[in-house]
């Protein structure tokens, strides 16, 4: 009897504890999340439907004019299209450079591997603004790159303030975000599978293509999502290396807010970018899940 | 000339020598096991045969062809890895088919051979599944089918059963042997499990600290271990340290207060020796009879057997008796121990033998 009476209160305590504990424990994070993300996002959404007048500013009445402008004006189409292809190209280059880089890293011996992983991650420790100025010094008309080009007898190339400069700098900034997920999925790889493929007469290239690559594909795909998302919303790099003329979505939003003072239009552009990004990422994720769920779990 | 030969093969990692002067010849169709504790160089040896580890010195030939420095993807050997190393993104069928694809086998023949290989390991019904949907034993079979479907000249098994639970391991042992008999593939298996090595191999190669210490048929290895290490590593053994006091056709070995007569050609008076006596060779007899008197300290019931620990003047001995239904000896009971005189093996006293490994090899080659 005494054992039963001792045991009885325990489940009750743990029941009430378990039903409340998850909510209580996640409350601080939720409050922070709500205050810093959900509320501003909702306010932005509200703002994007408000009327703007150049003389009087934001008015408290509903309009769809900003979205209509976005959908009809070629100026915005061009900017959205440029943002899309620059992000896609950056992602592609990051896959082509980052995936082999991660593979080489994973095959290195112990001291070198951690040293070089640090080298790959080191750019993250330097401010994006500093790195953008670094690139502008390198790519400018009198920069190191053009000095080399001239030394080879070729005419000076205009690199700075072009799409090329933006892509180069974005790849540099985004590469760690590709290397890390690919590296993680390489770590999960059974080292025996490579030997197994070789023992079955596969060449090294075939082994990479048919055995290693499909297994790190989830890493490549999630790295692509991160790189694409961050590139599409990048602000500092296009702002500093694209110049005043070459605009991307994030820089246009900045202009609308701070130069035109047309906050509702800026909000509409920002939300459209968010929506486009969401649609692209979710459909990408769907495709990814459908083709790899069965084999890779 | 044997089918697969290793001649004075050495492997060094910097200053540490993993494999020292390994000599081994495997006949066509033979099942040979490399047995030893971890770190004895058995896996390194297998890796050198497979081509995944460089040979520091020596020669490996396969069917008369020198493959010492051949690339692993030109050797065409079938390998079953300890982790199975199945391709997780491919179905069972595609896993097995991969080796045939690499050999550019026509598609129709490929399907046929994959089917036959899966039938061999009883997995026809699972061809469309993915490795992660299979149990450990089934993955093991897929790995085996993948290695056998290419009809390799030699099948290499790296601790193939070590990831399976005890019951399944026993089943797979016999199945592995059956399959190997059926297809007749020359097989080299690495294992640290002596029962596994003995139950399925034609010959067992015992390795210790990078060296081969004995190559023999399983029952000869068990009955005539050449070193103290082997006698305790292969099966259980009572090891008694003593000194030879008299020689002749039979030597007298003094073990403290008692002396035993042992068949020991070549022993000299004054030699420090170790006697090895298998627990199941000893019989319990009535007190006052037999060769040695003792008292039962503890007894354990193992189902098919009784295991006794018996205190004697020569030290504590382990005795295993079959459970024949008769009443077992009680703890504390005084008894006599008897065994056939020829069953006591005399081993040199030192743990590591000063003898030449080459001599042992010539005896079997």
C-alpha cells in the first residue's frame, strides 16, 4: 500500500509538468520571435496596402496600386528578373565550386582538414561591407585584376559596377553556406562505399558520379536553398559593387524607403520578394523530397 | 603454383610494422580465414590483397599474375565489407547490378545474373527495396550477392558477421559456407572470432602482432596449437607452467608439488614449459583415482554441459563435462581428474616463440 501511495502522486506531477513545460520553455523564444519578426512583418504587410502621396506621405486608406505597379511596370520586372538570375547563377557557381571543395576537404588528413575548413569559413568572420570594399579595390579600373589584364596586353575591362562583380562577390560570400551542408553529408557517408564501388570495377570518376554525388545531393540541395535565399535578398554586395545603376530587389527596397520615402511601395516590393523566394524554395523542396525520400529517408 | 599467393608481404605505417613477412598460399576453391585479435594485421593483409592498402615490400600474385601494385578497380575481386558498404541510394537490384554494369554486361544477361545472385542469398522478393528498409542479416546477404554476382576469382570477407546478433551470426556462418561450397569461389575471410573461423574455414591462419604464427586446418589448430597464445585464443585451455625434470620418450614435467608425464619429443631437462590441456578432454572420476586429485570449487550449468572449476595441486583447472543426465559433482566435493595421456600439449615457456615462422609455413605449403 505504501508503495502505491508513494507512486500515485508522481504521474500526476509529471502529467501537469509535461503538458505545460513545453509551452513555458518555448515561450521566451516565441515572444522574441513574435516581437522581432511576426509583428514587423505584419506591419509591413499592412503598410504595403496603404496609399502614398508625394506631398502628404502615407495615408490611412486601402489600395492595391503598389502591387499593380510591380506587376505592370517593366522597370520592376527587370529588377526582379536580374535578382533571380544573379541568385541562380551564384547558386550554380557555388555548387560547382563548393561541392568539390567540400569533397577535397573531407578527404584531407587530420591537421590540414581543420586548418583548411577554417580558411573556408574565415570570410564569415569579416564584415560583408569590408569584403565588398575589398572586391571593389580588386575589380576597379585601377585594381589588381585590371593591372594583370593590362600586363597581358589586353584592354582594361569594366568589371566593377557590372553583374559580374556582383556574382563574383556573392559567390565569395555564399561559398561557406554551400561547403558546410555538403561537408556534413559527406561526413555521414560510409567510407566503405567508395572502396566497394572501386572493387566492382568502377573508375574514380564513375564512383564520384554514381555513388558519392547522389548521396551528398541532399546536402547540395539544402546548400542551394540557403545560397539562393541569401543571394536573392542580398543588400550590401549589390549595393556596393553594383553601383547606383545596377539595382537588385533589396537595393530598390532601400531606395524606396530612404530616397523616395515611398514606404508602402518599398513594403510591397519586399513582400513580393519574400513571396517569390518562398514559392521557389517550397517547390524546390517538394521536388527534392519526392525524388529522394524513398532512397535516402 | 597456388591460386593466390602472398610472398614476404610487409606493411609499415611509418615506424610501426603492421604486417611482417607474411607468407600465404591459397588454393583455388579454398576457404581460408585470417584469425587474430584486433591490431594483429589481419585486416591490413586483406586490404593489401584488395588493393586498398599499398604493399610496403613483398609480392602478391593472383592466378600467376602479379597484382602487388595493381589498382583496386583492376583486380576484379569480390569484397564484402564489415559495414556492408551498400549503396544507400540504390535499390537491392541496382546494388547487385552495379558491378555487372561496370563490366558492360548486356542488360538482359545482367537481369538474369542479378536474379540468380539474389536467389542464392534468398532475397528474390526484396529486389525493389532500399538498403535502409532491410534488416542487418538481409543487408549482409545483399553485400554477399553484390560481391558474388561478378563471379570474382577471389572473394574477400572483412569481418562479415561481426555486426549481426549471436543467433543470426551462427545461421549465417553455415549459410556462408554452403554458398561458398556451391559457387566454389576461393575465399579469404578476416575474423577475430575463433569459432567462426574454425566452423567454416578449410584452413585458419593465426596472426599475432603482424606475424603469422600458425597455418593449419581448424581441428589441427585446435588439437596442436603451436604457441601458448594460440592455445588460449583458439578455444579454452588450461595452461600450467612447469619445468622439465626428466626426458625420454615421455618427459616428466614438474608443476610445483606434482609431476606429470607428457609426450614431448625434443624437450630438454631444465626447460621452462607450459602444458596445455583442453577442459573437455578431462574427465571427472572418483576420489583417489585418475591422474590428479582435486576439489570442486565452483560449478556452472551451461545446458548441454557442466563447467567445473577444480582446485588441484597443479593449480586451478577448468573442466567441461557433457550433461549426460547423471548427477553432477557437488561444490566442495573431492574428486579425481583423468585424461588420455596424449592429450596434454607441451608448449615452450615464453609467450612469444623464438621459433622461425618459416618452418611452420613449409609444413603446410
